[in-house]
């Protein structure tokens, strides 16, 4: 049974994932190569995944069969499990609880495409709706305090499957990084009475030095204290704490910015591995939450080594102003996936 | 000029290293391979590094010539620079200061060896003395608040040179991860009146479940909430806040534990990349510091991806009890470097 374990000193919880325990011998050979053939995420291979939790699919098409365009399934090798009663224990200086949580995979295309950038804006909108639907649905489980949605691309980015997909992990505590951010938002408001992200967006748009692209509702910028070369944040221009609050207008404007940012990254640095991470308000914690949700796109061109792991600080060799300039100048490639007609008659889940 | 930049929300400082600024084109090709020939750290190539800051060398041998067995030089491509007056500035929501700091390389062998494990315990002792000497010397610069000593091994571990070496970065703030640890130590003492690491060491030694090896003064254990497979911590059994406080007895007992831990790792998982990080008390900050220094050895067999970068939490597929068992059972290889006689007539720096 997997366990959450808390470091005895700092508020850092680790999943000890016993159910996929790796022994010394597992590390002797390099792990399996990605397998584009026989891919469990491709259309037609629905029986290679656990049964679907959600799918946007043609009206009256049966579950776990073709006819879908976005599909959400449980992770076949979950780090955490939902089907447990919560309990925790102490052991001398240590503290632990059982490994409750959820771990899902969002399949973002029927085709064996390596990234979202070849999808239409419409398809990206559908992925956003799927993320929102799962985020809203899962908060009914009041044990969960945070929904982490993220996307790993490339081997160095931690992807074990090539087919474009994202992941969702729902966990029973507010992560240490999110707690720190919340504290920062609250302190800024105490000092200046406003939202630090609202102020930042205003300042960045006025200067245009680190802005990569923008539309009425969203701005994509390379952040002032970027940790990674070509790091980008996608931030709503209006104050919105929780990703789950996005509406139709938001989705329509967010999709081209998200596809655009990833496309610009791909063209600027030649298809780098990256992680994309949603930062949003915790759930089921009560009280007022002062936050401003956003996406962070973290290209993995540098290696996190002893300095970063010891300090929590980073060394970034590419000033974000230079990164933003290069990204601005790169054209967004046109999608090569043509929307199929059945998508017009969607049975929209939300 | 390099800059420290603070994230507007959390207490996370990033070095924007303009002097080695990487442009998009720098990422198009894979970086240079390690070069065992023509290595700037090998004996005889002293002119390929900046002039030495410290060397343990034969009496009357001239600086920057052979005759040394441990040598400390400035990093040729420093992320930060010492020769600046300190100044800071604000820019709207942002805060920055100039990139002051020091960045040094400790050459741990005259020979082109890939790790410390082939050195004698005596040579490892000398490396420990060099770390201590630099740590003590640098605190004369009262701008520096933390000395981060670390070692990267292997490409995936972030090493750009194969020849065994460690690095030291002195920075003008207490890193966010160290601040969190300090807060944890202080809170534990407030609640229980003791040191959490002293209590942890006692509990681990009584149980022997996660202990890898130990002697009178040090214990090497796989920590309860290990973030990485085969993670090990080397902890003094006696309470000691600051690595700079180690004396002759400590050094003599630490060297075989350090060499032993790295040797066991090497034999258990077949020469994995790793990072080793010294955690020690901040310097020049005033007030009482309640801390317990230790080394963390972090094998890089897993990939830090979206989940880890979004939450600050980790997924570890190898329970530390299993790791400790495998490490205990692996013999420490004998060193193949024989101490040369000139080492007996050392001009000890400290």
C-alpha cells in the first residue's frame, strides 16, 4: 500500500509508492523506449487502459470504444489510490498517512501525436474542458485538498508515453510550494491591498519586455525571475483564483494562447522536453483563498543538480527578456489535424 | 552582469547568469561531451584553470604547478561574482540585486578519476579539510549568508567535467529550503525541547531498519521520507549545527563513511549519477541557530517532472527500508589509489 510520508523537518510530503516499488535491479538497464506502435492511448486501443472516467465522444457511442476525441482514464500505475479510508499514524519522530489520492491520465488526441501543438484550437478547448470537468468533479471527495494538473513532454521531461496526454493528481494536502505561494499572495495584499499577479500582469503589459503573446483575456510572458530557459507563464488578465472558475469566453481565448505558447517554444528551441504545470487555488480547505491561477511552462534544457536540490534556488542561463524576444519572433505553426465533423454534435460533459 | 532576482510571490531567488547567457541556438545541439583527455582538472594542466585559491601541496612547491593533492580554484564560468559592491533595486512588483557571490571548484584528485570512491580514506579526509577551510575562510565576507557545498556526478547529475570534483557557491541570502529546515528545527524544539535530528538518529540506530552504515561519530541512513531511490543522509551522532565546527576526530570518522556510502551506492545500482549536498547552518546572520548539519546523497535515477516541479513533493518508487537493505549488503570497494609519500609531509592549511 502506498504511503504519504512527511519529512520530519520541513513540510515536504513524499509518496512512497510501494505498489510499483523499484528494486536495485530495476535500475541496472535503461528503461523501455517509448513505443509509438501498440500505444495504449491511440484510438482503437481503448481496452489497453483502465475503463474511462470521462470521455467527450459521439452521441450514443459506447464507452471504452472509438468515437471519443478527449478521454480520461485512471493511471494504470497510480502513485496514489482513491479507494482507501483515510488514516494516519506517528512513529517516534515520524508522521505518515496511507496513500490516498487520485491519479488520472487525460488523452488529448485520438492520434499518436507528440504534442498539443498539432491539434486545432477547438481540440485544445476540449482538453481545457476536460481538465475543468475533472477538477470540479473531484472536489466532491472532501479528503482531497489540491488537484495538480500537469503535462510532461519528452523523456527528459519525464514522459513515459509519447502520445500527447496530461495527468491529474489529487492529493490530501496543500503542497508546500502552493502554500508558499498563497502566503506570498496574502502578504502582498496585506502590504499593498492588491493582487500581486494582477499588478504583475499590468506592469508586464505596459512594458512589453517579457510578453510573448496576449489576447483580451490572457497574457503569456516569460517571468521576471524565470528558473528555466524559455520558461513561460500563461496568466488570466482578470483576477480569478481557481482554474475551475473558467467559463466559455475564457476557454475560447485560452486555447490559442496555450497552443501558441507551446508552438513558439517548439519552433524556438527545436522541440524541447518540457513540463507544464497548473497552479491554482486549493480545494476543500475553507476560509478565504486569495490566489490567481496560471499555467507554468518549464522547458527542460538545463539540469537540476546539487545547487538547485540543496537550495531550492535555480541558475538560469537565459535572461527572460532574451527568451521572450526569441519566442515573440517565432511563428506559431498551423495545426495539421483537421477537426472532424462529429465534433460539431458533441455531447458536452459540462 | 549577473543578477539575483526574487520571485514576486515566494522567497525564491534565481540567478540570471547573463555572463554565460544562452541563446536559442545554444540549445539546438546537445552540449559537448565530457573530455577525459586534455582535462583542466588533471595534474599538469594547472594553467587551464584560473589561479588556485587554496591547495594542499608539497612544501615549497610553487602555486599553480604540480605537487598538490587537493586544489581549489574559482569556477571558470561563475554563476555569481565576488568582486562587486552590493546593491539592490526595485522595479514595480519586482526586486533584484546584483549577482554577488562566490563559485569555486574543489579538485579532489590529481588523477582523472570519475568519483571519490577510488581515493583513499586519507585523500577523502583532505577533501573534507578543504571544504572546511573554504567554508571558514569565506565567512570573512559578511555579505555571504550561506555556503552551499555540493558534488554533481554524471551527465544526468549535472556534471560537465568527469574528473572528480565538488563545488562551492557562497550566496548573499539564506536559501528557501534551508530557511524551511531551520523553521522545522526550531518548531520541534519548541514542542519537544530537543533536536529533531538528534532524536531521529537515536530512533534509527535503535531500529536499524534504515541504517546503511555507522561508526562512533556518524551514521549513514536512508531517510524515512526519502525523495529519491537509494537516497542517503550522513548525519553526525553528536549535535553540531555547523559543518565548519568539525575537528580532527570528526574528519577521521567521516571520511570512511562518506567513501563507503558512495561506494555502496556505486555497487548497488551500477554507478548512478548523483548529487551530494551539504546542509549546514547559515553564516553571518546573527542570533541563535538551532540546526544539525548533514550530507544528503541524492541518486538521480528518477526524473523530476511536472508533479515534482508543481508541488515541491516527490514520488519515490523505492521504499528506503528496501534501499537500506540493498546498500547494507553491498561491499565497499577498496580504493585503488595508493597514497604517495609526499602526503606525509603536508603543509596543512588549517
